[in-house]
C-alpha cells in the first residue's frame, strides 16, 4: 500500500525547496488515493489522460463566504445577492464549457498576435531598464529587481491598468492566488479574507471598466468592455470583472516564478549558464526545459464529475483530483534521464502551462518575458553567484523563491 | 536522372516545415511565436507555411519548441532537423 | 537476424510520405547498407494534404510542400522512374527505363492514384481535372486563379468536399454532385453526412446529392462546357474536378506472385507481404495506402487505409521490420485522419465501418461543434470531432481500448441525453 500522506508532505513547507523526491515516490502509482480522499495523478501518462478527460471538472471553487456584519439588511439581503453573483460569475479558470469557452474566446479575441508581439519588444526594453537601474550594484535580487516588476508591468500595460495603481492591488492579487492552494479555502477565515479582497479589487475594476467605456483606448480591457468576439455576445459586467481580476492575478503570480525558477536552475547548472551567455538564442529552449524540470505551477486540483477508471484505480464521483504537473515532468517513462537539466532534449511535452482547455492563456507572454530576462541576465550579470539559500514563498501549487539574491561583480 | 529539387539557387533554401495535424490541438502557440507563418482559421484549423524563408529560423524554432504537443518538425536543408 | 550480419541492399518503391518515413525508419533502426528510393514522380517526397486546401486558394505554392527529412538518409534516388515489375525469384525490381534493381529488403509503398473519369475521351477534355499530385494541384490552382464561371465537383468524399470548400473561399460558384444522399456518407453515415452537407450549403456550395453525372459535354473544340445529370438536369461549367476516390498502384505487381489486386497488397499482421498462397515473403514489407493488412482493433479484418498518419506509423513499423527488428506486437495504430473544410476542423479516430449506432458525446451540432462516437456491438469503434478536437484524445483512448458503447457519461460539455442514433450508412 502506497503512503497516503505523500500529498501532505508535498504541501509541508519544509519540503518546499525540493519536493522532487516525494514526487518520485508518488509516481510509483500513476494515480494514488490520499488519506483525505484526494486522488493524485503523478505520471506523465496519467496527467495527460486526466487533463483531457471531459469527466474532470475545473468547477472546484467552493461557494463564496463573506463574514456577517451585524447589519440585518447587509447580512440577509445584500450578502446573499452578492454571493449569488460571485458564485455564478467565477473566473473562467474555475469554469467548465460551455461558459468557460465563451469567456476564454472573448479574451483570446483581444489577446491578439499584434498585442503580444508589441509586448515582446516591450519586454526587451523593460528588462534593459530594470538592469540599468541596478548598474554598479554588487548584489541583485532576481525576484524583487526583475522577475516581479517585469510581468506586472507587462500585464498592466497590455490589459490597460495604470501601473501606478499596482501597489493598491498587489496584496489582493497575492491573497486571491491562494485559491489555487489545496485546503486554503477549507478555512472559513481564508474564504472571508478572499471575499473581502475580491470585493475590493472588484470595486477597483468596475471603476476602471467604466472609465474604459467612457474613453476607450487600445488595450485589452477597453476591447473586452466595448467589443464582442465573433459569434459571442459582449461579456456581461460581472463576468468582465471576474475575468479582469483573473488576468491581473495570473499576470502577477506565475511568470515571476518561471523567471526565478529559471535563474535558480541556471545558477545550479553553470555550464548551461555559460552556453546561454554565448548563445542568447538558446533561451527559448532553456525556459521550456525549466517548465519540465522545475515548473512554477506544480499542480492543479480538479474534481471528478463521474467515476473514472484509470490504471486499475477507480476515482469516485466528486473526488478531488490533483494533476501533479511537476511530477509528470520528471517521469522516466516520458523522459530519458528526467532529473538531468537538458534544454536540448527533444519531444518535451511538459505541463508547465497546464494543458487542454485550460492551457495558460498568457503562455506566449510568459515565454517572451522569460526569454528576454534570461538572455539579458546571462549576457549582462558579471560573475553571478548564489548569495545564500533562497527562501521559498509559501505556496506549494504556485511555487517559487521569495527572494533570489545573487552576488555579482557588476552589470555590463 | 538529376534531382530537380536540389538544384543550387542563389538564395538559401527555405526551411521545410511539417505539422502533424493529427496531433495538433490548436493551442496556437506557434501563431504567437511566428505570426507570419502560422495561423488558426475558424475555431481550430491550423494553417501553416511549409516553406518559410531561412531568415525566419529563430521564429520557426520558437514555434517548434513551444508546441505543447510537439507536432512541428523543421528541417534546415543541408543542415538537418532542428 | 541482426542488421549487421544480413545482406544490405534495400530498395523502397514509392517516394511519397510512406516511402520516405519507411526508409528513415530503416536507417534509424540501424540499417547501414545501400538504400535506393524509386519514385514514379519526379520530385523528392512531398506532403499532399495542402494540395487540396491552401495550394488551391493560393496561400501555399504547389512546390513548397517538400517533406522534411527526419534522418539523414544517404540514399540513391531514382525519381521520375516508375517500377514496372517485381521478380521475386531473382529479387529484382524492374523500372520503366528498362533497368532493374537488386534487393535484399524491399519496402513497397506505391500508394494510390486518382480514379479517372470512366469515359476516357471525356476525361481528357480541357477543363476536366483530377487531384492527386503536385502538378494536378498546380494546374487546378492556375485554373481557379484565372477565374471560373462555375466549378463542378464530381464526388462528395474528402477531396471533393475540400475542393468545394476552396472554391467557396475564393468566391467561385461551385456545384458538388454526389450519388449518395449526403457527402461523406460512406465514412460518416448519412446522419452526420447531412450535417456536413448543410455546412457546405450554408457557405454557398450548391449541393446536388442523390444524383450522378452521366456524361460531360464539350464545346466541339475539346473543352468541357456542361455536365449532364442522371434524370435529365445539367450543370453549366468550365472546370470539372473528378473526385471519385483512389485506385491502388498494384498493377506492377501483377506477375510477382504476391497477393495484390485493385484493393491493395496483402500483408500479414507484422507487415510482411503475402504471396497469392498467403505465405509471407520476409524480405518484403508494405506500408501506406497500398498495404492491406489485418487490423487487430477490428477483429483482424483486412483494411487498406488512405490516411496520412497511418502512412507514417505503418512505414515506421515496416522500416524497423526490414531493418531486422522483430516487432514485439503487430502493427495496431488506431486510424486517424483530419480534413478542413470552410475553416472547420474535422478529425476522426478509428473506423466507422460497420457501426450500428452513434451518439453525440460532446458539444452540440446546433452550435457547429461536437464530437460523435460510433459503436458496434456495444463497443466504441470510432469518434468524429467537428471543431471539438480537445476532447478527441479522451475518446481516442476509448476507441483504442474498445470501451463499452455508449461511452463515458457524466462529462462536462455533454448533452443531457446520450441517445443512440442510427448512423445511416448507404
């Protein structure tokens, strides 16, 4: 019998820096039942199968739960209405087709190749500026000085959110992203806190949307607020707010880890860093390999809509199902020498951006941003060394260093 | 009999691109990487240029490696598979 | 048998997709002997699917579809030289230029050609085309670019439907004539064929199903001007595309003693060619459109599949076999195909033949995106996706596992009622 506490060990902060030995033990069974009734898919084949199985649902968000205020009108009239609205207009990462498809298509209609290409050039410029600011420094924190400000600026500019407002919703975004961590929403206090954040960021967004309706400009939010994708009506107000929040949170919380995990991996593989310095065009391969080797989104939790037979196990209807992307990336059945970091490997079908219907919308942006960051860092940091062991952020699902300090001899 | 397709030309030969459309799932990552040579038509039908110019190599390579299902093959004539 | 100790002259007859991938598989499996590829066409192997789609609309040049090589082949090419005979006793392939090639291992991948219009005189009229080769596609592209009053497509199979779609995309009036009640009836059944037909009609294709073209009339100077239909009607046209399916290129094997006819060359489960007595010739393997083999998924029924993915997978299997690698299991790849028509993505896995029912398992035909699953005797045998490709892998697994039919229930994006309907095969 497999150890039914392995997922607990993955979640345990003391294993945050290196969960990979636990993943190896989980892979002994393609799908295993944990003591709390959660099922974990840990092999590449099992993740690939379940992620594209229509019996696997993304509608995992529990009902909204706002705290009581003591005011009867608020508690018995306003609160139920608001909660009904929140529950029926969730961001599409937590929705199934057909609603998911329509919302996503509206976003994709605005996420044009031209806008993404423009942000590609912008990323190169932003990286150069951020590094220029550190000129003369002897130490750089990859997270605070680059990996965080770059994607945040890009998502703000692309979406059309004033960059100077970012400190306002920085905390909200971090809090809302905890919705992707297992168990976090079992806690009433966390749910109440998330609801407060959601209400606050919603109010901010509603105001911004009204402004985009009065004065449309060339950005995604103006497009979403004023146009409709072919064959799909214009997004309703509540869906538009939820979608905007999703874009903003996603733009905050994932690319930062992709960049930081990439840099950390390169620091631990000096020969790869050396090659990247000589060959900046290698950066796209490096980041794809990081998505396999140490992905920023380590797993996602879904739900079985019906009984599913897989690899001799029956997942019962209603069971939570963890798709362990990071374990799939180290599966020796899918990759030769899976624990070796090798950007030249072929046929790398990683799950770093998820897969199937919910494949990361922002993947092209994340790629361009990370490519720009890695090529510039390899080329410009003089003699970078890890300054101590990097501390990790709390998340097990969205996993990455809190800080990544490098000692350097300067910036070219 | 001489091979009519391998005559020397002044320009470098174009790349040879092939997408396994059985495998393709219209993730459209190639379309963002190399917008002039990949496009989605309708909801999910991929159109691609099987012979992009040799000068587009970096973009086509990005398209190839970013494909989530690894459906793209690229040959640089005379140099082999990317 | 190890590759190193065995004789080492390999000949591949057929320089299409299957021939190329088969030759590459031999090299990959360690074959180091001499390798000769023989092709009736004068080109390096090229990809055919674009010929009936973007080559016709002008988005891709006909000569731009040369296939990438996946492995350095170090082969001798005998292009523009058809094989005319096979002498197994002396192990030689005879070529159209009078020469012959000795072989120790032979891969037969001669594929198919377009079925010609049954009346040879009418078939030779100016303005009457078929579509198979690069030259065919270039000629059709030229004619379409010059502008046409009305194109007539004879045959509602995949090539016919794609041809009609290309005309519609170019804004050229087009009529499609199909003897069955719907297009694609043989593959999809009339129920879903009707959905495809409606899709074409909605985009301006004039659908004339349930009738046939009886004869083609010329203008007295050798150019087609009119097609006469069974029952008296006619279509005024200046460009006719005969899309009546394919004929397997097996005539050159007539005196070889192999079990070959218009339906293909017989193979055993491993892919070795069978003689007319049913004995395997282990020096010879076949792959692609021309190979007729027992498919394990379909109770060992002999099939010859004209699918792109099959040409690749079976050629890789046959190449390894010829290189001396005994397969650990028979070739059993699940058949797959795709087609695009009017920007709609049509994909399928499995074979629908013999289906006794189907269900709409995902999406809805009303929204123009759905996935249908075909069943036979309580098992899933095929799935068809119309703009619903993300769900196809899940059902491909069901088909490969011969899962119970009707298939999985309780899924998202699934109609409430999984009613089993008759597919309506003609």
